C-alpha cells in the first residue's frame, strides 16, 4: 500500500468518503469486505457502545448488527484483548466453540480475514477488519505484510473517526450509531411493520402517500439499506430504533 491509500482514509470529510476510502484500501489488499468500528466499553458491559462503518452485504446486515452475536464473536474478543494483528478462519471459530457463527457469515463472504485493533484512550478502541471468501495466501511474508498494512490503517481510521464519528463531549458516542430517525420516519416504519400499506399509513398519519414514501426513502438512506422498505423495518427493529 502507498501513502495516498492511507491518507485517503484519514483525510475523509464525510462518512461516505470514509466508507469509499476503506473499501478501496481493502480491495487493493485483495479483500472485498471491510469494516471499521469505534468501540467503547468491554464487550460484556451493559454500557457497551459500538459505531461502525463498512460495506457489509445487506443480506448479512441484521446479523452483523446483532449485539448478542457481537458479544459472542471470538474475533471481537481477540481484538478487545490485544492490539496485535491476526488472521482468522473457520478453525479460529471452531477452537472457540463458536463454529456456528462462522457458518452464519461464510455464505455472505466472511470465510477468512485479517483484523487489527488500536486502543485510543478513554476506554475506546478502533477495530478494523478485512474479509473475503477465498483462502488467504500461505506465504508468511505476505500475511505479515497484510497485518502490518491493517495495523497502520487502524491509525488512519482513528484520525477520520475523531472528525466524523465522535462527539466533542467525552465518551459521548451517539453519533457513532446509525443516524437517528426523525419522529415521522419512526412512525411510518412502525406502521409499515404492522403490515400497513403506504396508502393506509398516509390515512392513519394524515399525510399524502408521496410524503409517506419520502419518509421511507429517507429512512432507508439513513439505515444504509438497499432494496425494500421491509428490509429497512427489519434493520431499524434490530437496532432498537423503532
């Protein structure tokens, strides 16, 4: 990797720029999937706060955002325990008696990966991981280079996170969560969850059908959902937003 690849991450001025920079970086490493997290608190803490950005496939988004799954994931525990970069595969999960988690993610491209973490103070850490379906190279020097690249990437990711994801108030990480839905967006999604059509929701809430659809589109964009409004409902419900 060259200097420009790292600087594109640390110089990102919007979440979308950061997502694109991370995705480009991962692709140059040979990985189609990437995710970066800013984590506050221990994984077992009731006050655990996690904000993430990446290109998780929509087919795996609900599982990926499931806090219960996150708390069980041996990769997350390894990242929390030590900052040394490491590689993981199916064996990593089976040795931790969590093979079912690997089986859940494998069909979506999460078969092998490289991960690194960076403690940044105030009980916070940056976790960065790249993942793919194909096997990792067996050459030790190549793997070491991948781990070194990812470790340095975590530093540049933290620079961007300070600008884009963290509030100025200490330990206030609300901005790391998925963007907050407006009261009307929540109302529309809740009635949609109840099986109401756009026409029925419009009648219930006293608005026009195009307005209902506009709220749905806005919510889908905020939740980074591509596809149907029902997928947005599932994601919002899973994250406790509605």
